[in-house]
C-alpha cells in the first residue's frame, strides 16, 4: 500500500505543477530585455518599456530608439524615434511603422511576425527573453 500511496503522491504533485505553471502572457513581454540572433546581422539586443524600445546591434553598428504603441496585448507598432549611432539609411525617413504580432510564447523565447508600411515582406523570427 505504501508504494501505491507514493505513486499517487508523485502523480498528484506532477499534475499540480503542470496545472499551476503558466505560459508567459503577451503582457509579460511589454517590458524587458530580449535578443534576436541572425547569422548575417549578428545579435540585436532589445530593451523595451511600455512606450520606448531601444535596439542595439554591434556587428551592424547601430543603436536606435522607437516609440512603442500597443494595439492589443500581443500586437505593437514601432515608429522610429532617434538614431543614436549608425548609418542614417537604417533610420529611413522617420515615417516607417513596423507592426509586430507575438505569435507564440514559452519560458525562454517568443515567435514574432513583423510587417511594415514600407514593404510587402513579412518577417518571422525567434526572440530570446533575457529579462
């Protein structure tokens, strides 16, 4: 009987951990530090608050800030705010809008899909959660 009781205890403990552990929500990504790796571009580091995002990439030699506007819990728009360093062509004319939708989230990263008002291209990438 002790073996059955022990197995039951382990089963209940494992079940409760599964039930009570939650996947992070989109809201948990509104603020924090993140990293995107691209084999050509290298690492892009992102620091986001509710309304400002700073992106830095040493390999490409840029740092810039964006205004962040949350459309809903999982979708945000980025508008160029300031080029701190780098090629001015990266900043564009300042009228660009990037729209990012958070598609899936787990404990270590999320999948984002980005579109813009200046291209028909849709980019999908993995963003590592640094926090």
